[in-house]
C-alpha cells in the first residue's frame, strides 16, 4: 500500500517561484499586493484590498495585465462635456457639449444613483429628449436642472 503525503496550502510558508496554480478562491490575510500607478508613477504603498469607484461614469477595462480606469470628467476639457482627443488619443484641454441628447433607457435618479443626500442633477445639453416609452424618475431631495450652463441662450 502506497502512502501519499498531503500538505495543506495553509502550511506552505515562503516564496513560490516558477509559478503556482490554485483552484477556487485564494485569500490573503494581509491583502494582495496590487501595483497601482497614475501616469506611470506608482501610488501604492502597501497591500490593496479594494478598488472603489465613486461617482457615475467611472469605468475600468482590463488590458493585458493592467486595468485601465477612466474617471468621468477627470481629465481634459475641464470636466464639462466630452473631452476632445489629440491625434495620439490623449486628452486635450478642450471639450464639446452636444446641443441635443436623448435618454434611451429608464432612469431612477435616487439616493443610490444620484448622491446620498439632497443634490442637483444637471445636464449641460440645452435640449434633452426622453425617448418614447422611457421613464425618468427624480427622487426625493433631488433637483433636476437642464441646460445648467445656459448654452441655449448662446
């Protein structure tokens, strides 16, 4: 009868080199070391457990071994409208605002989607159309302002 020695993962201490493969959920008591950088400069000083996207329009996309994070209104164009890109696809300091925009899906502008407390919901476009069959609900404590920049007066 042959005997096989089984070593629990929790008993393994030290560095693993040459790669390791695990099936299931892997946890780390102190968190995982995740390299985070901004414009190529590292901004991580220790283990990161969570990436928290705050606000609307903030997105991420996996690109190889990197995660590209887009922060709405955070770069170029002063945060108003849609940023205009240079030929190399980097953000310029200019943006544009469409004269007309259409809401094509139901929106419930409440404390979950539009700020936890009393807040203003603003549209920079001077003309906002709600598509047929679509509903927009403005919740308690919310105030909607269309054409907040008064572009329709230009």
